[in-house]
């Protein structure tokens, strides 16, 4: 059986064509149309924010300095991505995949 490999839409690494998840960046359906990880809205190629929920889709990895698609970890170096709650009395670190702070409930953007 031929095993052609295709680049993941999110991290660019070569993966099997029938992959349901990218083994490198863990995004779902890595060869289909890109979708917002928050609301699953389909995205244009090269979209910077989701056209439905408006969330910022790319963030800068503090570890390797490269842009990574919104997710729990960097698609380049695999380091977990955390953002800090903008509430000065909270400042809880958390994954960037929620709309509200997991602790104080304040919107994250
Ligand atoms: Zn990937
Ligand atoms: Zn969205
Ligand atoms: Zn990184
Ligand atoms: Zn908070």
C-alpha cells in the first residue's frame, strides 16, 4: 500500500494522508480545510483571525520565536503555549484556546 505523505496545514510537517490528527502539532483534521480551534468555523488560507469568533489564530512562541497556530503547544518546538490573564489581580497562566480566563472569567482578548 502506498503511503503518500502530505504537509500538515498547521505545522507543515509531512504526515500520512489518512491522518485524523497531526502527530506533531495535534491539530484535528490536519489535511482538510483549516478550522478555528475554538468554534470550528472554516478558515481562509492564511487567515490571521477567525471570521466567526474573531480569535487571533497565530501566536508567537516564546521558546523558539516562530509563529504557531493556536493550540496547546508550539507546532515548531512542542513547548506548551501559555498566555497570561489580562486581569492585573489574576494573571493566571493558561492555554490560549479559551475565550475567558479559567480562573476569573474575564475575556482573554
Ligand atoms: Zn501539524
Ligand atoms: Zn472561531
Ligand atoms: Zn516554539
Ligand atoms: Zn483571570
